[in-house]
C-alpha cells in the first residue's frame, strides 16, 4: 500500500510550512520592503559600517516609530523581523561587551514587538531569522552552494560572518531529505508498513551523514578568532548573560526588562524533529533547555516537533516487532546522530572553548557571552557538560537487545 503519496506529504509540507528541497529554510526570501520602511532597510543594509563607525545608536534614536500595518504576507514579515533583529543586536552591542544598551528605544521596540507577535516569534534575532531567512543567490540561476550565496544582512566579521550563517544554512538544507524521511516513517507507522518505515529511516541516516559532511565547510570559512572575538557578541541575547543580568527593557512595550536568549542552532527544528522521531528524551535541565529553545522557532515548525513527540512511539514499535532490518535502520539513525553531535562538540571546542580560555587568561570578561546557555552553569551544567549529555543520551537510545525478538529466539 502507498502510505507516502505525494498528496499526503504535500499536506504535511503545507501544514508545517516546510519545503521538500529546502526543509525549514524560507524559500526565496525577499530582500526589499515597501518604500515606507526605507529607514529600516537603510540601517540594516549598512549595519557593519554603522556599528564599526559607532553611528548606529544615534541613527536609531532619530528614526520615526513606523507602523507595521503596511507589511503584508509571511515573507515581508520575515524580512522585517530579520532587519529589526539585526538592527537591535547592533544597537545593543555597538559599544562591545563593556557597555550594552539597557533599553531598546521605542522606535525599534514597538514595531519589533508587533511584528514578532504576528509571526509567533520572540522579539530577538533567532536562528529562524539569521539562518533560515537571511540568504540570497549571487547568480539567481545558479546553485545553492557556498560560492554562490550571500547574506541579506551581516554583522562585522567579514567572511567568517558569511561563512558561519551560510554553512549553518547548508547544514540545515542537508536536513531536508531527513525531514522527508521523518514524515514517511510517521505515515508508514500508522499502517504498520515496515518497509515504508525502513525506507524513511534510511533517508534520515543519509541526511544526517550529509549534514556532518556539510558541517566540515565551517572550518574553511570561519576563523575561530573572528568568530569568538568579533561575531559572537552580536548573536548574544539577554538571558543568562552576565552583561545584561536583568534583561533588556523594550521601551513602549513593557515596564520591566525582558529576558530572551540569543540566536543558536539549538533553535533548529531539524535536530529536534529527529530526536522526537527517534524518541530520544533529554533529561532534566538539558531537556528543559532544548524544550525552551522551541519558543524561538516558528509556530508551524514547533508544531511538527510536538506532533512527532505525541505520536505512538517509534522506538516502542520497533522493540515490540521482530524486524531486525527495521531495528538496524533505527540504530543507523542513532549512530549517525551521535556522530553529528560528536563532530559538533569538537567544533564548539575549537570555536568557543579554546578561544574562550585564551581570552580568560588575558582577563577578557566576554567568556560565557554568546551562548544561549548559562556557561557558568546552574547545577554545574557547563556548556561542554550540556553537549556531552545530549550526545550521550542519544547514544543510549541504541537498541542493543529486543525483548520480543530474543523471546522468539528462545522458543
Ligand atoms: C562554529 C559553529 C558552531 C558553534 C560554535 C556552535 C555552538 C553551539 C553552542 C554553544 C551550543 C549550546 C547551546 C547554546 O548555548 O547556544 C550549541 C548547541 C547546538 N548546536 Fe551548535 N554551534 C555551531 C554550529 C552548529 C551547526 C552548523 C548546527 C547544525 C544545524 C548546530 C546545531 C546545534 C544544536 C542542534 C544544538 C543543541 C544541542 C543538540 O541538540 O545537540 N550547531 N551549539
């Protein structure tokens, strides 16, 4: 029986706002807004220069408070959220870690708040902005490969800034076939179609391997010193951040400062979908952090993770049926996800831990800023402990022995 017809999958793509080729990436992001919003676009398009010349804050103070009512459609809203996100990060961190702004002026805060509400995103630069919606092709008829891609908006950091966001985007794009596989497994499981499930799982494994291969590009395009010393501050948020311990006051929106995490690929829906499909349940604080990161995803993407988590559980299904092929396909997915997470761990060591320790030896107070986690840790959960926990919990999901299958063998 055909459990994964084109129509069924198309209905999922529409419901969860995903595309077959690009997964969670925004297809063909807009690069211009109606002329009324020219002042936002002028600032966002010149952001690097305005931050480096320290002119951005003054220009933000001079901006009028624009109404978001002339924005229509999802892609205009996404571009406006992206532009205001970049401007806000630049505004807060223009003077470096020593002097973050404590207040986001009403000219930014009010429209940003209203647009965020319409999209269901928080009013801070998220992964959904800086990676999923921040790309364009140099040659529009060319391929989506790193040499033919540019950012719509950039922070200081030159090629390392472009490389960091574009390589993340390409890793996310490599996840798209795995998202397809995930949907296929889900539909096949509803009718106990073991072959369909196995095929879907194989797609997930292949996609995870491709993600890891793509990840390697990070080392060619991103310099650890530029990443740690220049770029990282601009993706820092105002939650668990010693530089802004009480958060940021959004003028004209709230009388109290608001705590929000900075952008991080922990906000990527792809990996959380794979975790949900494979029934990997992260424990305690680790799980709570990852669940909290869903608040930074687009509502439709978050709903896919929630739907996968609520379905009859794949792992339980495999444990209770006697298909060793299916079990092997599941285990291959787990191994590929462990490998991806181990590779990520090593990358974090190179880009955060090593330069962070060097900065600490030099007395730099920036250490710990620029991760969504509190790196000094509550309950002793440092960044590396967190990432190792996530990796080890994944590893533990491997099925080493199937109760029903081993019982069958005994009889
Ligand atoms: C130089 C490159 C990268 C660095 C330095 C980095 C750093 C980090 C850090 C510090 C965290 C902990 C959470 C936080 O504080 O934000 C994290 C988590 C995470 N990162 Fe990255 N990251 C990088 C690239 C990527 C890429 C390309 C992906 C793939 C989409 C990715 C996926 C994740 C995921 C899924 C988590 C949550 C933990 C997990 O589920 O394994 N990261 N990353």
